[in-house]
């Protein structure tokens, strides 16, 4: 539980009252790397909420936090995907179609070593340790279609 200085509490409660809020619950949520989030549920009437309702509000806040974390993770993945170069995407597409580095090089008019270079860069960006894993992740992210 986070305690605010008495004067800060007064300011918060006074401002809430100005907007017609008389009672409520604030649920703190501690995340990774010291992140702290709070979700508040407020109401205009002043009465003690049954413990059961407070538990539902805590579960709602926790579920909301999970959804937000999933959204943030997907945004990070989207940013990773957007940073794949056109050549890296091409190489991943050809790997997904079962082509070897030699064949991909022939198709694209580049050397086998250059193909391997682009594939390794794509694997790093997709955080994968194998070509197959990179293709699977690229399929899941919608970079390539079969």
C-alpha cells in the first residue's frame, strides 16, 4: 500500500469531491522493473462496499493489467518486425518455401554468404536461434504467408 502525505490526500479527496465522487477503491498493481500502476473505481454515493465487490474490482484491475502488458508486448514485437529490412523479409519468405541459402542467393542475385548474413540478422531481430524458428515466428507475426 502506498501512503501519500496527508496534504496530498486532502487535495486528492477535495478534487474528487468537486466532481461528485464520494467513495471508491484504488487497486495498486506492481509490475516488472519496479513499474507501479493503479486503477481506481469511484462512485458518487458513500457506502461501504461489500468485500465480495472489492475482490471483483481487484480481479478486474489485475485482468486489465494483463491485457495492457500483452498489448505492450505486441507493440514491441511489431516494432521488431518493422525493423526487418526488405532483404531480410525476402530471405525469410524464401526459407519458408523450403529454399536453401544457395538457391535463395541464385534467385536474388546475391552470394550464399550474403543470404546467410541477412538471415542471421533477421533471426537476431526476431530473437530466434534457428532458421526454422525465425520462419515460424514470421508466420505468426504475419510477415510471410504460405
